[in-house]
């Protein structure tokens, strides 16, 4: 089972896959893979992220063992859990301008922040009313602005690097948020993928949301991706339920 994919931003043929069996690496665009699990005691990887400025530095979140870091492109891993009181990691996010600043969304423990590359963590949950965090998204132009998707509480926004949060659910009719993506060219535009509610869009930094499901036949959205050069092109990965057929949907508008 593959839970996360990451592409080296400087060498796109180098890929990493976070799986229930650990981390796998490909050097040829996915044609061949090999395991890179040295130092991972229980390789149950939920999310994997690459330092955008130093791609040999990787972070892996696990289901039960916290966060691990590699500084040699996956050659070896070490745990970086100081201050983490919840080790069930759902999602990691890296500040694109200051990659030593990290956020970890956990199951039941809310959000933790590190300002030193994961060496130390502290909870940043002020204002969060739901602590089951399933998705995180950082404004690439103003990284102090970030969004958190929760299971049951909708979306929360922080404008001060996670120190304070407030709900931004106006127009959201489904509060189980599975994924969030931000338009890299116009960060006030966001998309939220939900459980049983399809896709919602905000054009005002999360202040209001509108369902955009015309043509979507499956309401369960597992992941969203934007074309970074043409963000009006959006992809939605879905999963079926009972008689529904899952697959990938594309929007060009």
C-alpha cells in the first residue's frame, strides 16, 4: 500500500514512495525501485517530504513511531521525536522559504511545529477544536499562513505560523477534509478534497468555499494535484464506495 510519493525537485527522475513496508526509492523515474529502510524500526510510512532547498534531506512520518529524518537521500534514517507527545503522524509540511521549519499533523494530538529541522517539536493547537489532522497546506508566498484539514471539524487557518488557528468553514457542507492544495501562483485560491462531499474551492484565502463537483461521479476525494505551471489544470484522485467506481478526474478550468 502506497501512501505518499515525493519527487526530487532538482532531479525529477529520483522518486520516493512511502509505503506500509517502508520507503522505496527510484532513480529512473519509477522504472525500478529499491528499499531504503536503514534506521526505520517499524516502516509504516504515512507521508514523505523532501527539503526543497537540500533534496538529500528527507522527512518521513509514520503511523506509530513519529517522524524520521534522512540527510543522505534515504541512505539511513534517525528518529526526531523530541517534544512529540503524539507519534501517529498523518501529514508533514515544510516551509518552502525556511525548510528548517516543519509542521506535523497528528491523529488526535493536533499539530506540532519544529523550527530546527525536526530536532525539537512543540504543539501549536491554540484555537483548534478538532485534533484529528489529515492535511496541511502552506502558502508558498507567505509561509506564516497555513491551513489544516481535519476529520469532522473542517478547515482551520493560521496567519502566524501556527500559533493561533480559526475555523474557515463558510460554505463547506462536508467537514471531513482529506486533502488541501494551494494555487502556487495565486495562493488565495485553495482546493479541498472531502469525504463524501467532493471538491470545494475558495478564492479568498479560505474565507468562503463553493462546491465544484460538475462531472465528478465519485464524492470521496483521496488526493488533489495542480499543474504548477498551469494551476487551472487540477487532478482529483478518488476512491470508490459500494457501487461507485474510483479513478482520476481532471479539470482544465
